[in-house]
């Protein structure tokens, strides 16, 4: 007969790529990508030659902004879960 383990006393395992420090470093990197793409949008808007390629920095802005918001929500949820314990 197998012993049943109670999950109440187990700590949740957090992989290395989901630690708080790595999430903050990722947010900082994505902030740099966001600012770089904002500069790309401003350059593309100034020059009529590059105006048709404005979708590339806009896509980078949307992707990096969405990832930043997702990681920030994950960190907030983790912080709230730690407060509840």
C-alpha cells in the first residue's frame, strides 16, 4: 500500500528562470527593448523612406510591453501569495 503524501507541508518549487531576480532582469531587458523600439518608431516617422517599415518597431513595442505586463502581474501575484501565508 502506497503512502499518501499531504501537499500541505510541501513548498512550491520555483524553477530558476521564474525566480524574482531573473524576472526583474527580464523586465529591465524588455524595458531597453521597448525604449529602443520607441526610438525606431520616432526615426521611422521622421523619414518617409522608412515609414513603410514602422510595423517592425511597433511590433517590438507591443511584444516587449505585453511581456513586461505579464511578468509584473506574475510578480504581484507571487507577492500576494507570500503575504497570505
